[in-house]
C-alpha cells in the first residue's frame, strides 16, 4: 500500500492540545457573517428609542382609561353604594366626657360624687341588621327607651351612637357580655362617670340631682358649668368596622369639673332632717323646714326640708318634694316678725324693754278688729311682756309710735322683700308691700307678721341679726367663692354685712326673747335647752290659700296655720341661730311653742354639744313682764 496522509491515520484523542497563552482572551470568536451582511451592533436587542416611547404612551393611555372608567362607575353608575363603602372606611369622632366635680360638706365629706361608670355605644353599620332585637334587649336590661335606641341603631352615615349613659361599670360589663352571647355585634363601652349621692336624702333638696345628661334643681343646676368641666374629643380612622391601629388619631383631653365646697355639716344635716320628719309626722303637718346657721358668720350648717326625696332615685318622689321649700316657698311669718318690729322701734328710740302699755282684749282699727291668741280684758304689760306673751294688740299699740315709712325702711334693712342670694336658684323674694299701697291698716297687720310674706332663709337671717348684735350678715351656703352659671359670685369670701339696729337695741331684744321660753310667763318653755340660756320667739300665722273656682277664684286664708320658732343660744354670746317652720299641723294646740319649739330644743342641744360650746345657764337679767 502506498503512503497515506498523516491526518487520515491520527486519532484525535492521541493528539495533544496546544496550550493557551495566559494573556489570551477567552471571549468566544465572533460568528462569521453571511456574505454581504453588515455586522450586528451592540444593544440592538432592546430596540430603538422611538419604539420604547410608543410602548410607554400605550401603557399610560391604558392606565388612564382604567381610572376614567372607575370614576364613571363611582359617580354615575352606583354612587350610593360606594358612598356607604367610603363611610365605612371613614373617621369616627368620640366625645371624652369630663368627670363632674364633687359637692362636699364643710368637712370634705361628699354630698354628691362621681364614681366609675361606662356608657354603652353602638356602631350602626354593624347593628342595623338586628337593630330591633338589640333595642329590645337594651331596653330590658338598661333604663333606656326602646324607640330612641332603635333610631340610633339605624342612624345612617354614623359609626358612633350613644345608647345608654352613666351606667355602673359592673352592669354595663354584664350587659355587653350578654349581648355577645346573643351574637349582637357593634356594641361597646366607653368611660362615663356615674353621679351618686352617698347620703341619699341628706341635703337632697339643697344639692339637687343629675338626670341622664342635665342637672335638675339645687347646687347641681346653679353651678352646672363649674361642676361639669369641659369634655374632650378624640378622632380616629376605622376600616371594615374596626379601628385602624396606625391610622390618623387626634385627642383633646377632657378638663374635669371643679369640686364645690359647701358650709353644710353632713352629720348635723342628717340629724336635722330626722328630727324635723318626726315633728311633721307627729303633728299631721303638710311640710316642714329647719335652718341651722352660725350666728357669727351666717354660714348655713343645715338646711332641711320635709318631705324630701332620695337623690339617687328622684323619680320615686313627686316633683313638689324635690324643691327647697326653705327658699322657694313664701308664707306669712306670724309673730316671729315681732322681733323685727319691736327691735326697730327700740332702735328708733321710741320705746325700751320696760316701756309700760295698757293692752285691751281687742283693738278696733277702721273696719278690722285685732285680737290676741288668748282671751283677756285690759292688762298691764311691759314691752318685754308683750313679746313674751306674743300680744298682737300690744305690738300694734307700741308700733303706733313709728314715723311714716319707718317700719318698712327697717324691714328692708333686715333683708325682707329681697332674695338672700344664698346660693340656690329660683329663690322667692317674698312680698314686702310697695310704699304706693302701704297704709295704716296694712302696717297694723305687718306689725305682728301678716300681710307680708317671706322665705325661711330671709327670716332666719333677719333673726340672726339680733344674735349678731344688730349686724346682718349674708347667709351663705358656699365656702370660699364660687361663680353661679348666671355670673353671680357668692360664698363666704364675698359675703357682706350691714348694721341694722344698734348693739343696745339688739341687747334689749335678746333679754326680751329670753322671757319667751320662761316656764312661768313665756309661751315656749318647751324650747329651752338644758344647761343653756335660750333667746327665742314663736310664730303662728294663717296660711293663704285659694277660695272659689274659675273666674271667682281669689286668695284667702284657708283655715290652716303656719307655726314656727326662731331663736339662738347661748343668749349672752350666741353661737347658733335656728329657725323651724311646720306648715298646716292638724293636732289640737299645735302652736309655734308646742310644735316647733321642741324641734328647736333638740337641734340646738345637738349643735351646741357637737361643736363643744360650754354651758351658760345664768340669766343676765330678768325683765318684768307686767307692771
């Protein structure tokens, strides 16, 4: 065989590779191009700029078309459905109630306080489907009206509705748990203090009470702005029925109300109410009131009305028993008025305690006849005897010495015919006849306490003027200074005083009042307080009522009486002034001394012992009653 080519006999595996130099690039060799074709440029796979712009414009147009279609759908095709969806994904604004200030007695004990409570609220978006069932459930468990709650549970475009306010915490928690057990959704609670009155009826007529969302009567109403404080508010976002944790949230904190400090002594108030109630019930009277006042400062330590009510359950008592009769009720004061008439006459220099008077059994004045409460012929009485025996005839005879207009001027200084502004609203001014209608016949009756009217606080402050050595001091119910809702500033810090009669006139009247409780010559021995000398005066006056009906109706005396006793002790250095009034007692012999006098004795004895006033039982002097 002839020789062959080396390549035809060479096995590739037997042939060694040529080593690659270290500095030679490993980039693969370019593929050969077809004949006549230009080489490809780098990046030609991404296309030209013109192509990219066209694609971008197409995409933008598609997005804008989608937005436009959505807008047409929202605004034109189904706006109500989407408005409701937006509301469901909206913002809730919640009121943060301020805590109401407490009303405290002079020792810091609460007469009215706020304790922890809750409000029950609903989300209508979640309760609407079962609104009737939920409203029925809540009306049975809480003191709420079915129809009011139903309306709130169906409120449109709302995510927050009050369903029950001021619910005790335990009750609200139990109700919410029961609602959850029934499958009711959309109910929740918020903090909402409950108003409570620890003493129930203690000072209720003075304090008033809170309704669901407003006060009624007493200090609660008059000082509502200061007690209420300022509510705060919170706004937050909700979605799908729940609060969005990281959503917008703003809060304005509540400013709690101010406490109101009164001059009332809660324990003395409690005792006063119990003694007064016993007297009203024992006498068969319609009502009664009693005031205990610090003689030196005018501070009211107790102010009691009977019948009264439980401020924690005001609906259980009639409306007429929820007011403060001691300020709202005006009546003719009767013979207690003689203290003012005769002390003014002494101050005017016309008489003194030993002035001698001849007193007949009756006195004819124009077309009227004036009688005394007991039958007698012509008797010889001193001015002290006229007061001790409470002689109407003797008082009128002595008062004939007044100059024209003089008595009315004195009574105005004593505070009659004008509100005391002691602290409560709706206070009666009473009625002191105008000078234009004042005549001799009217003055005769006013001398002994008829033909004018007063409220009990006016009369207590007037008698206290004698206890305070002739200086009238404003009665006060508030310690320090406080501003009523009507802007009036009242309290011990702004109390005023004025001299009405001289110290000597007050001293003589005090000695005369001591004879009123004298067991031998006075008409009110049951008003004495063991261990102390008491100065006082009884009162019995006919009650004004309405006679006739319709067009014939007119004012007249209705055949019943107002009986009272006013006094102070110790007589030589007075510490307390007390005034007791009982309306329309039915038992026989129910005069001021027999009916109101014993109440005065119990209250004065308790107050003197409670405040540690040392006994003083020695008379300064014993004025003659007769001559």
